[in-house]
């Protein structure tokens, strides 16, 4: 039979099925008025994309400029020239605006032969050809300045990329959603674009085939912002500024003296009560700084909802800038449940879906699509609602098999050697007792930290996955599906060989997961199950 006639018959049959299933749909209109056919031609962005480019560039400059905050503050204290500051800011804004206009004039995109083509550049034209099979995430953003205009931005990210492959700004909201669906659907099928044009009506009618996975309330997001507070980074930035204050004058001020007198009266000079009050004060300071994190969590995620649509999971939310992230389920390489120390007080977890290593959805620091403030019993229901997820196991383990104690014994010797050496030097140097107390107190603290770290290391093998447990004061679980394993590296020292232990590194497309000092029998089991899973699944690992 002639191949062309077979293809024509298939197209005709597809059109007939569409009309029979939905008599109100005109197939000719679906084909002729299909936006997919328009997207085959080079498309320019709206002039409003200039505004988006300006905001994006300024945001990037500010977000990467935290390190100069102490310098600016110090310069201001020493007599900063306001006129030069205004002039520099104006010049920066002019340059950014010129760059944004040039970017808009030279930017073009189109869908062509299973790939998204993007070209830009003033003196040298740069053309990116992005295969649809490589597209990993598609994020739809609608900043506050685009909401009244019904415009949005598509951010397209690919497997292994360290930056956004394409950012299509100021698209009409309907056009952006149509392009988003086409990019996701085309990446899953081998059919040509013409077939999708004929089946466009079917896709439009099936777009509401969405299953809810989870929703997060305002209270959940407030709790997430509280326990996910980046207080350390704030301290790094604020430290040099705080160093500019004259603390002697502050402590000698009447207000500080009255406050300390009130503390002594309330605690009746009891050291224990004073310690409790100091802890309460520190907790209050942490809560105050957490307001920034809480507000950021609400603005970014509220109202948080995660849905499953066909073979993708889609997150939406955002108060000022609305976002919609779409991630193909088969791209998920690893599931990680993380519980910081403060989250342990509330028994909440943050669930991450880790993808192919590169620039990820949530943050530039390789954070991934996440579910905030998850209760332990919710983890099972969330993973169970994604049956396409590799491995099959969805229950968070209650216990784990610890790694060998040899890991701890070998590391406890490390702080003992320099402490002993310094003590000998101090003895012959006639140092004071305080010198020795400091050395051995520091050594004891290091040894305690090593013990805590050791107690957190462990693993669980269940069905077609292996869980890794780790942490310090907080804890985390990593769920590795054997069919996602790219390679397994086993390293053994001479002492490990004698003890039949091994250092195992499991390589995934999202990075490596390390299992230190585990029995060689477990290492061989990991290899066997990984090879067995791959031998029964010859699909592309992404």
C-alpha cells in the first residue's frame, strides 16, 4: 500500500473521529484557524516585551548585587555624593532601556520541524534550535504589570542547560497557553506538526482533563516561610553593616540599661531563667526576620496548587506575579523530602522534584519544583497521585539502616591529632590553662558534630527504589528509582576491603547520590537492580 495514501487515510479518520465525538467542532475551522500554523512563521514579540526586558535586567543586577550593600552603606556613612549616585543610576537605566529595545527589534521565534527556533542579536545573529524532545520545563509568568494587559511570559528550560534556553516575553495570554501546550505535547510524540494541526480540536477539548494533586492554604505558606528562612544569608549581608555601629554607646544608653535592669528583676538573678529569656529573645528576633521570608513565600506561591495533566505536573500560584510551571513527569530524576531543624518542630517537610541538572524552575541556585509545608501522611498521597513516577514506592520510611560505624571511627581521629599536637606545643611553651581548655573544647565539639552526622546517615531499599537518609540537626530523604540510575561507582580503600565495605556513588541525570561505608553486598544489589530495571526499559532516560 502507498505510504502517502495511508497517511491521508489516517488524517481523514482523525478528522472523522473528531466530528463524531464533538459534532459542534468544525474540523476545517480547527485546521485553518489553528494558531500552530501561524507559529510556523517567524514571530516577533510585542513591544511590551521591552518593559519585561528592562525589569528582568534590573532584577538580575539587584539580585546579584547583595555583596555591594555593605560597601554602599559604608560609603554613605563616609559622605556619599548624591548627585553622582543619581547620575550613575540614570545612566544605568538608559543603557538597560537601549539594550531592551535592541533585543525586541532583533528577537524572532517559530516552531519548525520538531524544534523551537529563536534568533536574536544586533551585529552577530545568534540562532538557537531547541529540539522539543529536550524541553524539560515550561514556566508561564504573568508579572503585575502584564496582568491588566492579559499578557504573559513563557520561560523554556531544557535538559542539562545552565540557563533559560528561551524567554518569550509579553505574549498574549491565550497564545502563550497554546504555545505551552504545543511544546509539551510535541515533545512526547513523533508525529509531524501537520498531524497536530488536525488534532488541535481534540487537544482543545481535552485541556480540562486535570487531576488535583495538592493545595496549600495561606497558613501552610506562612509556616513554610517561617521554617525555610534564609537567616544565614541575611546575617552574611547584615554583618558588615552591623559592624559599623558603636555597640559600646548602644549598651551604655539609658534604654539598654533599663532593659537589663528589668531582666534582672524578672529573673531574680537566676542564671537559668536568664538563659531561657535569652533563648526567647533570640527566637523573637528570628521570627521578626522571618517576616521577610513569610511575605516572600506568600507573594510567590499563594494560592499554591499542584495538578497533574496527562504526563505533566503543573504548579500555579503567585500574588503579584502569577506563575504556572509545567514539568514532564518522566523528567523527574529524584524525589527529595527535606526537613530543616525548625520544620521538625512542626513535623512538616518540603518536597522537591529534582530534574536533569541545570537551571531549574524555582531558583537560580538549582532548587527544583517544590511542594511546601507537607505533612508526613501527605507525602504518600502526593506520590500515589503520580503513578507515572518511577519506582512505585510512595511511603516515606519511618526508619533506616545505618552506615557502618567505621565511618565514624576513622573520622574521630582527625580532630584528635591536631589537638594532641597543639597540647604538646602548649605544654613546652608554658601556655595558660585557658589555651588547653579552648583546644579540647573545640575538639569535643567537632567530635560531637561528627557523631550527629554519622547517626543521620542511612538507607532503605524498597521495591524498585533506594532511599538515602542524611542531615545534621535537620534531616532529608532522597528517593532514587533504579531505572533512573546512569552509573554506579564503587570505591574501596584497603581497610574497607577487609571490612567488606564500599563507598558507593549512584549517578543520576540530576546529580550524584552518595552512600558511604555500606556493605559490598548492598552495593552489588544496587548495581543488579539498576541493570535489571534498565534492561526492561529501553526508553530514553529523560
